[in-house]
């Protein structure tokens, strides 16, 4: 069995809440014996900020964690690189137990394998943009010329080419966050931990940075654990989404799985306002064409196929299932009346898409304007299925 890239097992983090009447380990025993989180806080003044969370993160994925204030999402994130020490549980990176690292091993883990991007940017005002980006490389002992070259490359990646010498105070919030992202990427970490990194930004800047992050992840293959309180942001960025409640993980699933099969009423209510068209993939609403003919079949077979399936058009493919176009009922009748040839009635300019993995909203405009269902083809133009206008519009309606 392949070792998980990054794994959390039964993680719990306890904090004093006032003047505790027991130790953290005693409080842990109370929880293990069935005491509720609320009772523990009321009786012993100990808060279970995170309780018994287990999850695995796949290499190269973006895992988003969402929850209300106090749900434990930021505490969980800080436990992953031991900025906060877990009370119980284990964390593994490529099979090695992070929770067992000594001081030197932990420092190496933070410098070489994991980086964090904070909501408040965390930039140093006495350093210019480039020196902020290169700070981690400087700490590692990289020479100035090499680290500056790397820093400039990262700034170009986040769209800040030419801003190297600027003071960070002169930057907008969105630009500061780009600097923070470039600094995190400069160390070439395996894992990016992002704690509500875009929540302080205005919607337009936030949308731009979300797009930038998706592009960076696609280009660099980074593993990202992203904390947010915004459900739309979580579903937009996350390959999988985890919902936390009262310190526990309620559900971990792909956005589409969560929309179609929420774990409970809490999850259903939490994601109720999500725009399904931004989450549901084209492939999930794609259907097989009921009326399909080959170019060599002719008008009689095309007419019979439409009649049997109760439709007024049929898709035409060659012997390799490559899409050639479609024919309509009126066109076929014209061929039978000897007014046209079959080649004359073939409509080649039809709406198509080759990205079934993309969300439905990516073809929304195409669907609205199209006179026929959208044909879904692969990179070899082979017909995979069709998407009707009704199926596209249905994703706009939440249950």
C-alpha cells in the first residue's frame, strides 16, 4: 500500500479556557470517556479546539477546510507545522512522523517542506519587496545573486515583475498578499498552508488571486491546505473540501460529492447557498446522445433514428467516432425529397467543448446561445456525450 503524502491521525488540541481544574492530559481522558466538548469547558475550563480529526492529503491537491468561527480550522492548520503543539494524535509527512521530530528536524521541515501564507501578510516593513520574498532563502544561507534570481522569478509568477525595489508599505492589500505568496513559493515547499489568505481582500482582487493560485498549483503541482470561511471560495479552489464543526471534521469530500450527498443537515445547510454551476462538472451533467448516425448511414436511417428517439436532430460521426456535425429533421426530409445531398445538410458549426472536467458555468454562455445541445469531445474530436441546455440551467437551481 502506497504511503500517504501527508496524513493526520486522531489529532486533538486542547487549550485552557479560564482557570482549568485539570491538565490537558486529564481533559483528554475525559473526552475519551465520553464527556462532551461543552461539558469539558463548563466543568473543567478546558477547550477542545480540535478533537479527533483524521485526514489524508494527496500530493498535488488543494484541500480546503471551512467552518464557522471557533470551528477549529485555523488551530488545525497551525498544528500541521507544529506552530501549535497537538495535545494528542500524529502527523505524518511522506511516512515520517512530524509529531516526533526533534527541534532540528522540525526546523528542517519548516524550511524545506512546508510554508505558510497568513491573512495579515506577515511582511517586514524594513525590507523591500524582493528582500521580503528572499528572506527564507537568506536564512538558509543562499548567496545573494542566486536568491535574488529566484526571488525575481517568483515575483514574475505572481504578477509583480518590476516591483522588486518597492517598499511594502506602498503596496495594496492584494499586492502584499502576492508578495507573501511569492515568499512562500521561493523556498520551493512541498506543502503550502494558507490561513484565510484572501479573506481581507476586496472581491475583485480576491477573485484574481484565486485564479492566480489555481494557475500556480497547475504549473508547480503544489500541495495546498487552504483555510477559509467562504464556501464559494472553498468549492472553487478545493479538489476536496472538509467542513469542521466544534473542533471535529464533519465531512471530507469533493465539492460535487458534498453537493450531491451532504453528510448531514448541518452540511446541507452550510453549503445551501453555493452556486452549483461553479462546482458541478460538465461531465456530471453530460449524457449519451440518443440519436447518433454514421456519415455512411444515409438519410433513411437518420430519419428512423430521430423517429425512434423522438428528437429532431442526430449527431453524425465517422467510423472512429470523430464528430462530423449534425443533421436536422428538415434537412433529412429535404434529402429524401431529392432536394439536397446528405453532405449538403450536414451542419458542421455546432457548439462543442473539450473540457468535461470544467464546471458547468464555463459553458453557460455557450448553452444559452446554442440552438443545439453542446457536444463534448476528447482531444481527438471523438464524441463523448452531449449537454443539453436544460441540464445546464438545472445547475442554477439549488435543492
